[in-house]
């Protein structure tokens, strides 16, 4: 089970004083009250997308501007109060899990689109704007924002920066880091810093690269400048079904090895296929052990050429079926089940852990075979649904959160999968971040010297380790005592 730092008793004893001070800093207004402190109303903030772990916070503060964020952080810094930044709470790694003595800094009211510059292909938005909200703002002019995590309807751009989120289309367009131009960051001392902006390749150190993926450990992002792209003429998907996970993995490696870069290349195994078909009625082949969804884009001529080449490659692996969409409606039908995959699996299992490791694509057949063996060893079913084109795995481990032994086996199974990813030359996370979920596995990925450098960076930005505590680093590395949760 996840361990948490020992609460600071002096902070808990000052709870009423702290809440009163926060109310003066963020009084609220037309958007509603600025601070939530009643136990029942704190319940929605006690967990995030990793619902196996829960902890009500000391209070929740809901600023409406960068200035209010700065005031709250300055006060917390001066009083030694821990702060957990939170957007929509969709984190699947426990990135927004609070502590009993921590203030949750909710950024959902920072939800304005400040500027759209089509000539320079950029948009400036506040951290609480949803991922999909950016595309909806610009699609009327033929533009879009490329990263598209499955939670894009709800997840917010500030959280995307914190976790360096990706999505199905990151194979061609890259993850958040590849589509980010600048941020406005508030330090724990309440200082507002602007990094990057409406230009490429700023001079000096790559501070933007440091902040992206830092999981709220170094500062709180309140504004983001993103790259927007001109939408392609059209896109079309195809479906390829195979007799085994290993054969489907080999087909993925062959497609990428050919030099073709599809817009998306998604993998689903038999449990996922059946769950998604029952949920979405998308016409998936139920006799297949594994299935690929492959999408290309461009002119009709380019789509035909690329899909023809991919079809030829897939045919070498004795597929059960190959289906190429002929219309936009048929493409939507192919994608329908995949887009609803996480909800579909939730219908057949009371709980599941969504893992997030990344491997070289050439290791897909081996890793999928080992995951199958682990599934049998642990006695837990797993559904594999992931971004196969860039090797970003999302095995869904099904378990029962009300059964302590089931929880224990699920956590051990997940740790073994992530360790395997590292062993074959991959890494612990592709787009979900480390959070609390992978915190204690960091030594499987990094040497002590590497962790020491990372801790030194954390301490330079946040000397008291008040920002998003108990995340990313093994708990014993933090300058706080530890206890068993």
C-alpha cells in the first residue's frame, strides 16, 4: 500500500487559522466561494483517477487568477504548509492525491482562452482549460491541438504539462513537450516566472523542458502557450485482427520499421476487444486474439497509398481480418470502441489499475508474452490497450479493491510489468507520470547519482519540499519522516 508522510501536527492544530487566512486571500466572488473546508465537501478531492488511494486534504482553495495563486503559495511557503496542485483530477498515477495536512490548490477556475494567433499557429490559455477545449476553440478555422489523451474531454492543460501527456495521435505529432511553447509558472515563494513564449527555441537553458513532466514538483503552471496545427485534408482508419498478441506486436514493429509513421497505431487484446465490443457495438472481430487500429491522414490519394502499404505489411502476418474504412463514418465506427475502452473494462471488473510503461517497439512480442505469463502467475486478468506505435503500454490489471489480497497481487503485478519495461530498455512512464503509483520503483530506472541530481533540482525550486509532496521520489528521499499508511 502507498505510504504517506507523517502529518505535521502543528499544521493540523492551526487548521481553522489557515482556512481563515486562505479565505482572506481567495474570497471567491461570482464563481462561488474560494475555500472549501467542510469534511463532506472535501470528499470529491480526496482522490484522483487512481481511486484505490484516498486521503481528505486540510482544505481546498480555488483561485481565479495567477495573482491569487501567487498569494496562496506565498502564504503556504511562509507557514510551511504543503500544497497539492490539482486540475480535473484525472491523474491515473495518484498525481493529485492530497495529504491530511496539505492544501489542494484547484486550478479549474483558471479556464480562459487568452489569445489565439492563427498566423503564428499558437494559443495562450489558462491552466484550467480542457485539452479538447483548445481544439474546439480553433477547429472552425481548420486548426487543432495535437496531443489527445483519452481523458481529453475532462483533463486540463496544466495537468497535461505536469505529466507530459500524450494520446493516440502522439505517434505522429508528439506529446505535450513537442507542442508546448511557453508557460507562466508560480514558484512556491509566490514569484511569477514566464518561460518561453510565442517563439521557437529560446536562448539559454531549456527551462521549459525541465518544467514539462515535473508533476507539480517545481512550481504551479497557470498559463500555457501551445502550438496549434493546421488540420489535414482527411483521415481514414483500418482494422487488422491477428491470432496472437505476439503476432500483432510483430506487425506493429514491421509497420514502424518500414518507415511509415501513421497518425495513430493502437493495440487491443482479446479481453479488451470483447469488453469494447459489448460496450460500443463497433463490429470488432470476436475471434481475434489481438487487433490493431491504424489511422493515416492526408489527401485521398495519400491515404490510399499509405493504407495499401500497411495492408501489404499486415498481410505477411496471416491476419484473421483486414478492414479499411471507406468513409469518415466507418472510421468513427472503428474508433468508437477504442475511445470508450477504459469505461468498457470498468463494466467487467469492479476495479482496475491502468499501467503506463514504455518500451522499444521491437520488444513488443516478448513483453506481451511475459505479461500473459504474469497474468496467469498472479491469477488476475489483464486487458492490453495501448499506443503500440510508440511502445506506450497501458495494461489494465483487473482486481477487487475490497479484497486486500487482490489489491496486493494487482500492485505486485503492476510493479513487475513496469520493471520489465525498464529491463528491455524502456522506462517507467510514457504519459501518466510517476505520482505515488511508481514512486517506489524509481530506483529500478535510475541510479543513486541520477536520483541525487533530481532531488537537488527539486530542492533548488522548493527547499522545504512543500509542492506536491510524497510524489515522484521514494518517500525516504524526502526531508520528512515517514510512516505506514
